[in-house]
C-alpha cells in the first residue's frame, strides 16, 4: 500500500507524506460498514492538498471505496446538512425505501449500529475541503464551531468515514473551540510541507499583479491572506536557509499589500517590517529597497507625509547604491506625490521630471504614462487646466499605443476631473463614462468605486442631489465589498456634503462623523483634516461660530503638522470668511492675506483668484470700492483664463461694484 506511485517526488518529506496518506487510506478502508468515523487531515497549501487527495482516490480504488469530495467555497454554519445532501444524492440508487430510512431523523442509539441501506451500495467516504472559510481568524465566534459541538451525536447519521482537510490554524481552532467534536476523532494525519509544492504555491500566489489583487472583494482578499498565512507556515517549517527566508520575505510583502488594500495599515506595516528584517538579514538590498518603498506608501496613505518621505529616501539610497534605475524611477514618482499632497508643486514637478528622465533613458513607456498623468495633476492643482490636459493627452497617447487599458481608465477619469473643475459637466460625464466602460471590462472594481464617486460629484455640482446620492451609494456598495475603508471615508464625506447642500444638517453631521470614525481608525490624518474642515462649514452656516472656529482650527493644526500647505491656505481662507461674518475685518484681512501668500508661493492660480475675490468682498463691505474693483477685476481675469465656473460670480461682483462707483460719481 505504501509503494511509491509514479511521479511522486523522491524526497524525505514526500516519502513521509506517502506513509501518512497510506495510514489515512487504511483508516477509511477498515471502517465498519455504516459506521461514522471522524478523520482529520492537516495540510496548509491547497495545491499540495489537491495532489494528496488525488493520490488518496487512487489508494482507495482497489479497496472498493468511493470517495465523495465536498468543496466548500462559502462559510457554513451547519456542515451536517451539506454532507447529508451530498451523501443522499450519491446513494439514492439504494432505493426509495432505504433512502427514506437514511434521511429521516433517527435517535442516536438507533443509528449507532451499522445500517442496512449501505449494504446495497459500495462503501463510501466523505472528504471535505475549504472548511477553513468558516473558521477565519477575523470571525470571533464562528457558528460552525457551536454547531459541531452541539450536533456531534447527529454526525453518526452519516454512517461513513468523514475526512476534514484543514490548515494548521483552523485545526488548532477546532481543537480549542469545539472540544466535544474534537474528542470524537479517530486520527489526525499531519502532512509535512513539501518544497516542490511550496515553490509552486509561491509562484501562484505571491507573484500576482497588483491590479488583480486590488480588484478582489474583501472576502476574497481575506481568503488570499489566509492562504498566504498557511503558505508562510509551511515555508517556516521547511527550514531557515536563505531560500526559505527569501520566500518568507516575499510572502510577507504580499500580505502587507493585501492589508494595505483593506485599509488595515498597522497589519500592513507589521508584514512589511517583518519582510524588511528578513531581507536585511539576507543582505538582500534589492528586496529591502522595495519594502522601504512599500512602507512609505502606507505612511502616504495615512497622510503621514514626513514619515513617508523618510522611507522613500531610504529606498532611494539603496537603489542608487545598487544602480537600480528601473527601481528609482517609480520611487522618484512617489516622492513627487508627497510634495504634491503637501501643495509643494514646484518640488513635485522636479521629482516627476527626474522620474521621466529615467523612464525615457530606460525606454520604459509603461512607466512614462502614469508619470505624465501625475505632472498633469500638478498643473490641474495649480488651476493650469490647459497644461493639465496637454499632459493627460500625452499619457493617453502612450496608453493607447501600449494597450494599457487600466492606465487609460485612470487617465480618462483624470481628464474628466479637469472638465469638472472648469464647469464643463457634460464633457466630464463623457470621460467618466469612458473610464467606467474600461474598468468594467477589466473587472477593476476599485477603479469603478472611484469613478462612481466622481460621477456623483458632477451631479452634486449640477444641483442634482438625488442622482448624486444614487452614484455615491453605488460607490459605497463597491467600497464595502472591497473593504476599501480609505475610499469609504472619502465617499462618506461627500454624501455628507449633499445633505449639507440640502440643508439637512443632522444627516450631514452623521455622515461626517462616520467619515471621521474611519479616518481615525485608519490613522488617515489628511482625510480627517478635510472632514473636520467640512464640519466647520455646517457650524458656520448654523451660526455656531465658536464651534466652527474650533473645527477649522483642529483641521488647520493637522494640516500644518502634515506640511499640507495647500490645505493650510484653504482653511486660513475659511477662517477669514468666519471672521468676516463676525464683522472682524482686520482679522479677516490678516487671514486672507496669509492664505494668499501661500497660494502665491505654491503657484496656485485658482487659490489666488478665489482669495482675491474674497478680499474684494471685504474691502467692499469696508467701503473701499476702488480697491474692491481692482481685486475683483484681477480675480475675474484669472478665473476666465482658467475657464473656471467661478468666473460668473466674480463677474457679478465686479459689475456690482462698478455700478456703485458709477452712482457715486453722479
């Protein structure tokens, strides 16, 4: 029975597993007809389990035992009902009378003896895979465990051997939390990790493209995490040599990425840091540089821009020492993203241009396309919409030449956002719809969630609040399915803004508070600052100036700590409006001027124009109509050059002041 089958690897672990498998086959074959026997098989890697199951079938065939296999893709709370249904379908050929005996509930004593219906059929055994989906570590009290304990007597009704295949962690949980069911085991068969299986699983699971991983729903991501955890356990058991440690470092990196996609940033950092420690011990500077970059991305996602820059710079230092230009280019790009997030647009462009130089030298057109988009986004943030569109069009041309549909979907979304900023809402929707079509074709649900949110914003700008809420709700549904808590925090903030625009302040505050709760849980201080700023608007609209000032100040403090100068300018501007509403013109002027100085330093033409307009309203209220005319005219000229929808308001202000000046001159 233990004769080595054709094609079975001739290694110590493989030989050991073959003996263990023979023992499992013997336990099944020796079971008395009609008698329930519980057998537990421990195997961590699905590909290895599949190979073992195939060999088990071959071993049972000479014994005349039919192995019925049950694969569970979803969590179950009542395993017995699933197995009875499967078993019943297999033995209906025993005849209606015998089948009726099988499916009717029977007292435990009556079914403990061998039962006649099975004598009409070949011996059967049930083999169950995927039960670990019902025992996930993120589920505190899985219903299945309570069921197994309480209904263990009824499992005798199966009247055949039952083999449950489980990974290490799930088997341990079964023993601890279903001790009554565990006590019925007739054997635990532990299969050692086999290097060739672990290598194959590593290739399958640890080298998956990020687009594929990010498009998985939350449940699938958690399932992938569980599989990687099982694979990590096997590689740890295989030894502590360089190959084993390298594999572990790579698996931990993939786990970090999944946790990052789920918005579980602390867990992501744990995975990345453990991966970095292994790479450092191996002297794997290339792997270490990649992991440092990934740690930087987590801090960037949390709005911790200083920490992100430190990690990116550590990555750059290693890559420069290695002469890894291909690795340097994307990290230069990431450093550019930090400076853009801080409103340091000149510095952002310098880093993007360094990235472009490397990508061009390498002939890496795939890297150039997203960097062109990032350069465009800086011009967009400065209000230079024409320049932004030129760079986006360069990105589109490359994406189309490369057939990069994922990149094109993102760039179409960004082009739409330029049209949105210019008030060209029809054009914006056309580009968003093009982005949606590509994302749907790719199955990129993360991209769809973002674009649904943006489509909603167009309807919001048009005053179509019902349609806006519908699209935001579609975005929320996808975000919840994906477990994208960072995206959800943003969309919750936007839903609140719709309710605010409707004057539904209670509902608006509820949604803002949901956004704040997520932002705090994520450690996303940048997002938190934005939502606190928006909550300040509500307090100001309701005349609660003290609360408005408290919220604006809290937002301002966070933005200053983050080095978000563009955000600082925005909140200073709003504090100026608050002071103006309270009649404190001197304080309002000071705050507007401080906001204007930052906008001018950043080259934010849009921000400059908006603050000039607000300064115009201030001096108009103070009676200086000549200065008000100058400020409104300067603001209008900038807004018209930007094709901004706010130009209409500036035109009305300028016309109003000129009418007043004309009246005074008469």
